[in-house]
C-alpha cells in the first residue's frame, strides 16, 4: 500500500458510553458481588480510553498499527479506534511559506538576491507521512532549490534585447515556470502547490550601484533618442510649412542656421534664453 486510503472509525460517543459502563462495572462490581475478577473490566475500560481522538475541520489523522498503515481519517468529529493504533496528525490547511532572501547568480552571472512566496497544502497524507522524513522541511529545502534553478535560467534584466524573457519583466511566465517546477518536486511528498511567485528580487549589494547607474544611463539614452526624433520631425514640419506658405525664402546657409537653432532649442535640457536680433538677418 503506497497510496492514501480512507478509514471510518467507530463513533467516539458510543464507545464513551461503553467505556463508562466497563469502568463502573470494574469499580462497583467487586464491591457488590465480591467477585474480584470484575477488576478486569476496569483494566479494559482504562485501556480503551487510549483509543479516543478527534479530528478538527481541515485536519486529518493517519492511523498505523504496528507499522501497518490502516488509513486516514479526514472527516471531522469524535472517534474511537483500536487503542494500539498510533495516530499522526497532518493538517490539510493551506499554508504560506516565505523563503529567506538568498544570493545566487542569474543566467548571465550577475549576483542577485531572490526570495519566493509559496502557498501549499497536503493532498496525500500517506506520501506526506511516509514518503519523506519531514514534509515541512522537504517543502523548505525544495523551494530553496527551485529558486536557485529558476534564477540560473533567466537573466535579471536585459538591456540589449527587450524581447528576451527576464526575471524582472516576465512576471507571469517566470512565476508559472516556478510553480510547475515546484509541483514536480513536491508531488513526491503529496504536496499540492496552490500558488508560487517571486516575493523579492534585487541585485546583490556589491553591484546594485553599478547596475542602477547603467539603468539610469539606458533611460537617459532612450529619452534623448525620443527627443531628437521628435525635434527632427518638428524642424522638418517647420521648414515645410514656411516654404509652402512662402513666408520667407531660405537658401542652404539660412536653412542650416535655422535647423541648428531649432535643434538647440528643442534638444536642450535647460530653458533657452532668447536673443533679439536688432539688425538684419545677415548680422
């Protein structure tokens, strides 16, 4: 037997009445009948008391008799079983696991800090009780291993290729990959993974400053590119409009001067101070 099976024990309330009768008979019987053999019923009643147990909602009790698995009780209530059964409680509630932040290398070798948040619950009590030594510790160790494997499969960020999937940008895909990886790892312990996601992600302290400056430089370059692209379009529109309306005739030298002035005004990162020409256009 290597799979979970259900066990339907006797009602604890009925057996409580029987045990009460046995104990009462063992105490009062010898005094009334002078038959001291009735003390046996007292011993039986006391022994039967060890068979009582209860199951809370979203809880379970695994029953084992001398090394033989007898089943799992998942229905909440008050029960009685063979007093020689050993009883192991396993919670079926959903649990949160927030892993510690660990330092690993991403796909391109950059040291990063990463942590995972896992929501899990026990589905197969037999596997949780007998397939692994400690299923809670098993979840912790396997989650740590999954995070290290995940971090080594993706770069933290990619400044050259925006289409490449990264830990920072591909939240849904990366979290899905983490969840599937953990499901395959934790299935051996009868653990069902409800949700798994990255809870913390950052560059390691020794390169965080350099990477921040790199990100800032990339943002500045991208902004400048957009500014220049827009400025060229505006200058072209201005020249075309002036020519079409025949407001002023430009030779090549005048066009170059106007383009230079407009580009300075549009691309400058500070406000421009205008200079009023009191002479002619050629002065």
